[in-house]
């Protein structure tokens, strides 16, 4: 049994196809198949049910894959131990970011970080919070940036910043004449929301503290992007809420429609999160310092009230 064989098993389990798994691991399909077959013969079991399309794990195969993932992860951590001991800041680092943070935050820090730490190869994925938690626990991510608190026993949270919510109120709306708004002014029936699955949406609903469901007779609409929500709001279909960083690059015509909250302003907590057993702490600390340094100049709000993304 070798680490390479276990990596091939994990690749097939993830891709459910021998050809795609071979491409992902940069070997020929016959080589990959032969190595997995040798492992199955050594263990005297069948890991994959090859008669199914797509390929499925057998019951014992599921247990093998779980153990193989632990072994491969631990083997890769050997280099992390050496790097940490030497203080080396480099190598591959896989990071996930939620969709409502990535478009605004990533351009703010990425160039600074890569210039300062050129030996780090960042691999960045846009992922929903549930996917981030799963990938962190399985060792597929080294760290992530997400709205917190998440209340996960195995995950460490380091707060990067508190980002206020900002109202976007179109002309003619019942709140258009207000200079500032409060959470009591909000009504889910005329509030355009992100689609289900976004933690920012959950935070907005928690802010409204509404027990009732939507009952707008004309339409029910949820979108995957703030840009779409702004366009619909401009058409007079309702107001929406935006994260503060998203408002920084809006044109002047849209800035006039922004309404800030009375203090304490509702805000979300955004954190750098990682497994409590993570060893690449030299890269995590470097990433934290760069992001925190950049964000201090962008968000000056002090008096905020944190709205949890959890339902």
C-alpha cells in the first residue's frame, strides 16, 4: 500500500470516473486503474462498484476512502511541519470565500499579498458556507473567509472586520425621504433578497425579525447577485440591503439612494476561519495581517450590532 495509491482512490471517489481521475492526478488511465486494482488485491476487497454509472463506492470502499483521506492529509502535513519550523512562507494554500465577500474583498488584498509573499501559491474558490465547512473538515481547504459566528467545534474563527448593512432605497419608496433608517423600518414584503443559501440573506431576515412569510401577490423574487437586486430596486420593485464594501464603487446616481442605519448599525462579522488542527499557521497569520491592514482603511464604522448569519 502506498500514499500514491490512496491518492488515486480519492481521485476516483471524488470524480466518479477513472478517466477524469487520471487527468486530475496527471497519470494515464491504465496506470491509475492498475494501481487501484493492486490495492484492492492487497486488501482482498473491492473499493469501487464498476458496474454502476457513474462509479460508486462499495460499503467497505466508503470506509477505505474515509481512512485514506486521513492518511493522505496527515502525510501532506509533514511538509507543513517542516515549513513552520523554518518559518518558511510559501507553497500551495487553498482558500474558500463566500460569494457575498469575494467580489469586493479579493481585489482589495490579493495583489498586496502576492507581492509580499510571492512563494505562496493561492488557490481560491468561491463557495457557499456549507461547502466551506465541509471542505475545511475534510482537509480540502486550508482556510476560508466567511460570515461568522458558525459555532463549529473543529473550526477556529479570527475576526477580520465588521461590515455594516446599508439600505438601497429607490425614489418613490416609503423610506426615500428618510436620511437614516432603522431595523424597525424594514418589511420583508418590500425587501428584495438574495436567493436561499446565501448567509447574507439569512442575516437580513434575522435583522427583520419577521415571523411571517412572503405574501406579495404580484411576484416573489430572489436573486443571486447584488447587481440584479439594485437594478430591480431601480425599477421600483422594492428596496434592498447591501454590505458596506459593495457600496464603495457605486456610481454617484446610486450613492444618492443609499440609506445608512442609525447607530448601532447592523453589521455582519467576517472572519478568517480554519481547522483547529491546521499547521500552515505562518501563511494564515500572513494572510490575516494583510487583509486586516487593508480593511482598516476601508471600514471606519465603530458602533455596530452584529447580526448572526445563522437561522
